[in-house]
């Protein structure tokens, strides 16, 4: 292999272009095979890139060095070769060089484009189409990156150059060459996409964090390009029309984004964020204003331009055009017909074989924009969308689509009910039950077993959406698709606070078959259903029966309570069909607390179909269930505890229930299925029931009242067993709640907050202002400003020192002090994790007697500055002071008297405390704590034994026959006593060790 590489290097050193191209191709083949070609890459840098060569060889050489790693010297060679290529007479060679600019490392890119800024500007207006194509494509990739924005923050000249390059890229959108126009459209679209999505670029594995000015710089570029596209929209539309069909797709997004930004008024907010609110003469300069009619006409022109492409044969083009038209349907002047045509075009792609891999995108696009359609169209799409969502593979996509469908269905149902109340004609198919009219969905809902999780996801999403309706709706200040949905929901629920319960009542009626499902141990969907049922029963107070008109109840309330009572009776009949004891116990819990026992017919007390008899018989099944093979048998304690609590609720409320439950509890207590805890609980419940039966005319103060709580949740249970079904429930719960939360109450992005609150938002940090620290008679000019980085927990002080004398100063001593308090920014360990492998003229680090870490580093560097106000060439000394701490208590202690601490540090008044003294101080603090605990313990009176007559209030003649395991201490008191014992033991061991050492 060495001989092969030697021959390749020899061919590269020759002046024959054919031999050089062959050698480079051979080296690329070895690189593709996984061999190390570092020796060949060094030769390629020296002989091809840094030397005159043909365009083909240049491109092959750049492809070769992309496949390997270069040293610092080799990167210098590459940068020098690219600089030389700018002056090469062949524009194809120059094009090959500028195409490689996007692969230059970030730490070398800034200096390279600064030195070659004039040449780059010349390439953008070159007569060679190939060169303009290469430079436009490269700048489109570079200029939208975060590292270049960082370079522009610190270099005003580069910022002006980049702004000029964006204008030239905009002019290239109207270039006569189709290839140049296409890459120009792509570059502008990439700028808009980076800004709207706020994506961060990743360079060399590091994530760059934008500073204070990055948002203003990006906003300025976006405003300039949006205004450019708007002013020249007619020319750009005509230019896009003559592009090849495969290139037309690149022109869709930039045109739509710019038009929507201007038409919706966002461009004015962006101009405020950019900071360009004043003209050259210092007078206020308002944003570019456009009339409302002009905005509507501009949007209509773009829509008329794009609509014919919805019938294209290219699926990707149809989807791109439809998605952008949906975004235009929401701007002022938008029409539902635009959304209807776009969604219809997207749905036609579902059966296209070449677009089958993007079905998730189709469903997400349709479900997200359902609210843009009219009610009839929404209703007609619900059934079809459910079948489409059922066939999706990704769980997150199914959850998002189901959340959108359920939210829109509830919105439509509330809106239709409100319209009927206002005297309008009712709309058919707007109720929740219409979602389940499809035979396949209905069959899946009513079957006991199923191979798919879709029905569980559907029920959980529908129920969680109902809970979102019960919460206060977030306020919406900006226009958009979300505000339309929230506004429609607010309109639908504006008639009364109880209106959301009407839709929720339909949900619990339709989803009733879920209680008989056999989901292999999973219970999340059933828990969601029963939680909503309990909430409705508590709101309508079903425990007291159906209200009457003379009680002040409305006709709607009477109807809803009647339906809810009928649903409770149906659920009681379904208890015999429930498959697992766990679901049976939880269903009994949901019914026992809120069922109207006083409304039972006493003549049917012996009827097996009596609701109370059915409930007690199913409680017997749960208590005496001995099926150890069931997947939920390991957590039987939860089921038994739930049934025992239900027995207490029923027996405390109804005498007949107390009589029937006495025998069941006695049998269970005497069986070997009850442990010691269950036996004590049964004894307590029997005492309560006996007291109630012996005092029928009195109301027992301990009778439980309905609270509307459903305690069976994975987040509330104190003990969890390692069950596969439990893990699946938690996963499903996380997916459903995440999708619901992101849809109903999404966390607004930084850009959304800025556009909503305007320039006064606290997220926009003003650019740092430099303060002069010296006077006119000082030999040096010093100015400083500081930057704070909350993400890294860092405070950086920038000092600029200029020598104003003609003499060379070999040493300059600077003392720095602060005014005001310095607070710790966050407690993340990231603040001091990056202290390793740092090179710093001074570094101070110390371990405080608190056990924390405190560090201060001073970085300094000299650089030659040109074209400054104080001289043609000046040497500038830049110093950075960085303070970092491991926790907030350290800086809080310092901030108590910050200036004194800094003075002590400067005067070497801060000393290092040895480990022995730290340990001695800790021992002294422990001794003082123990003395205080002993004093407090001695001051407390001894606990008084409880009186015997208070223990025998319920049944004074009965005494416990077994030793009691109950304790009178609360959890806090027990924990406090355990802590005291642990401290006393630790102190005793410490004194023993000290005595041993002394002896």
C-alpha cells in the first residue's frame, strides 16, 4: 500500500492534469474503502490546492480533503490556496475554491471571508454563471449560520459586507440563469427558515449560543429580504413561472414567507427588534407601511400564482405548495377556500405510491389546519382522518394527530350547541358520537380485545382534551391559527361555565365500552375515562339524585343529570363483564362514592338485578380473587384497599348496604387472604358500621363526603411494581399528555414572545455599552463592558487598553472593582465543568470552608488594530475576567459586602484554609447543633397518654383482642425522632473516636 500511495503522490507532483486527476480519483477510492489517506491529503494541499491546477483537479482535491482531517498548517495552506484562486483567470477554478468555503472550520472562516470580502462581492456580480452559482450557493449556506452572526457582532465592517451580500443574493433571484436564480431562492428561504425555527447550528460538535445582538442582526436581514421580495413580488412571480418544474419548488417558500410577514404586520415588529428605528439624521424612522388593500392584493396574487400547481404530477411540489397556501389562508384577507383546496390536494397524495413514506406528514398537515375549514368540511373529514391516523406507524405522530382531531371535534360540538341555543339551525354530524360512526372504529371500540393501541390512544386523547376544556383558556394577543381555535372555544363556552360538561358527558357515554376491555394489564385509558366520570358526577352532585325545577335547576341540567344517572346504572350492569379485578375495583370506586343510594327501591332489595346487590357481589369477587396467574396479581393490595374504602363509603351512607357488607367483611377478615393490615382495616370499618346501625337517628361526624377525587394515577401511587403493563401505561401517558400540552398550551418560543410583547420584552438584552475608565490626562485609554451568559453561568469583563504615549509600556497594572451585587445565575454544574484544559497571564481557584468551589481567571491577549480613531496602527490589550462558583451560597456570601471582598482579594487578604481547620469548624458546628437539640428536647413536656374514654366512643364494651400495630405519631414526628436518633448515634461515635485518639 505504501508503494501505491507513493505513486499517487508522484502523480500529484507532476504537471500533467490527466495524471493528477487520475491520482485524485484513486485516492478517493481508497478513502471510500476506509483507508487512511492523510499522507496523500497533505500532498494534495501542497501540489493542487495551493498551486495552479485545472478546475477538475481542484474539485477532486477539495472532495479529497473533505474525507480526512487536516492539521493547522494544512488548513493554512488551504486558505492560502483559496485566496489565490480568487485572482485566477479561469472562473471555474475560482468557483471550485469558493464552493469549499462552507467546509472551512469556524475559527478560520471569519478571518478568511473578512480578507476576501471584496473578491466575494465581485464574484456575486461576475459574468460567469458558474461562478455566480457557486458563490450564491456557498453564501446561502454560510450567511445563515450562527457563527457568522457571531463574527458580525464583533466586526462592523463585516456586518456591512454581509448585508450587501444579501442584497446581491436577492438580485440574483432575478438572474437570467435558471441555476443561479434557484440557489438564490434557496438561500433566501434558508435565511427565513433559520430565523422562524430558531434552530442552532452545530459546528465541530459544539452548540453555539447567540449573544445579545444576534437577534437584532438576523431581524435586520429578514426585514431587508422580506421588503425586497414584497416590492419585487411581481417580477419574482414571473421569474419563478419560467423556472424548470424541478426548480420551481425552491421559489415557493421564500415568496410565501415574505408576503405573509408583510401582510400580517410581523415585518414591523421585526424592524423594531432589529434596532434600525432611526435614520441617518437621527430622526425616528418608522417601519415601511403598506395599505391594507395592497396587502390583500399581494396575498391574492401569490395564491393565484400557486393554485395551478396543486394539480401537478410531482407529489413533493404539490405538498410544498399546499403547505404554504395553508399558511396564507390564515393572514388577514385569507379565505377558507384556499385551505380547502390545499387540504384536498394533500389528501390526494395518501394513495400515491411514490409519496407513501410521507403519510405522517400528510396527516400532520391536515390535522393541524382543520380549524381553517368550515364546520361541514371538518365534520366530513373526521371519520376519514381517524382511519388515516390508525394506519400511522410513529406513536408521536398518532398522538399529535389525535390531539388535533379531538380538540377540533370538541370545538365543533360546542360551537354547534351554542348556535342551537341562539336559535340557529342545528348542524348534523357535529356531536362527539359521530367520530365513532365508522364500522371499523365502532367494532374496535366495542370489542373486548384488540391487537392495536389505537383505541386506547383515542379514548385517552379525547378525555384529556375534555380536561383541557375545564381549565381557563390562555389569553391570545396575536392572530394566528392557535388564536382562531382558542377564540372559537371561548365563544362556544361563553354561554355558561357548565357547557364543557355537555361535551364531556357525550364523551363518557360514547366511550363506555372501554371498561370491559382486556388490555393485557394496561389501565391508562380506563383510568382517564373513570377520572372524567368521577369529575362529572361530582359537578352534577349525582349523590343527591336528579334535581327538580323547584330546586332551581334548569331544563338542561335536569336532562344532563338524568343521562348521567342512566349511565351509572349501565356501568353497574357492566361490572359483570369487566375482565380484571383492578379495573373492577376502580369502577366500583367511581360508582360507590357518587351513586344515589337513597333513590333505590326498597321493594327490590332481594332482586339480584338491584344496583346495590350487583356492586356488593362484585366487591366479593375482588376480595376473594385468588388468580395468581393474572398480570395484576402482584399488586393486589391496591385492589383490596380500594374495595375496603368503597365498603366504608357505602356502609356509612346506607343502612341496607351496611348490613350486607358486615357479612362480607367478617368473612374476608377471617379468611387467609387478608393480611394484618387488611384485618385491622376491616375491624375499623366494622366498628364504624356497627356504630351507625346502633345510632340510626344520629349523623356520624366521620361519614365520608364526595370529593370528586380519583386517586388511581401512576403519579400518585406510592408503590410501583415492576410490571410491563405499568411501563407501557407510563409511556402512553407521557405521549398523550405531551401532545395535548403542546397543542392546547404550547410553550411559546423566544421569537413568539418577542413578536407578541414587542421591543419591551425582557428577553431582548440591550447591546453592551462601553464605559471609559480613564481621563484625558492618563497615558492609557481604557474602556470596558461586561457580558453575562445565563446558559454557561459566566460573567465576562472585556477591557480595551490603548497606549496613548509614544513609549512602549512593558507592564500595565490594572485593578478592577465592582459596584452593586453579583448574583449567581444558575446552579448547573456546567458553569465549572468547562474549566478543564484551559490556558490562562493569571488563574485563581480556591475551596471555601463551605466545601464549595470558587474560581477567577484572567485572560489577556494583544492584537494590532488598524483604522481606529486613535491612530493608524495601535496595539490593543484585551483582558477578560471570568468568575465562576459551584453554588449560589458562595456568591451570596460575597455579595453581602462585594467591594470589601474584592479589596481583600487584591491586597492578598484572602487566605486559604487547610482541610484540618475545615474539619474542626465542622465538628464545632455539629457540637453546637447537638446542644441546641438537647435543650429543645429538655424543654418539651412529656407526652400525655390518651384517655380511655376517647378510645371507646364507638363501641365502649369491645376491647382489641390482638396487639395493635397502629401508632399515634404522625409521619413528621416519626421522621423527626429518627433524625434525632441518627444524630445522637453519630455524635456518640465521634466522641468515642476522639477519646480513642487521646488515649
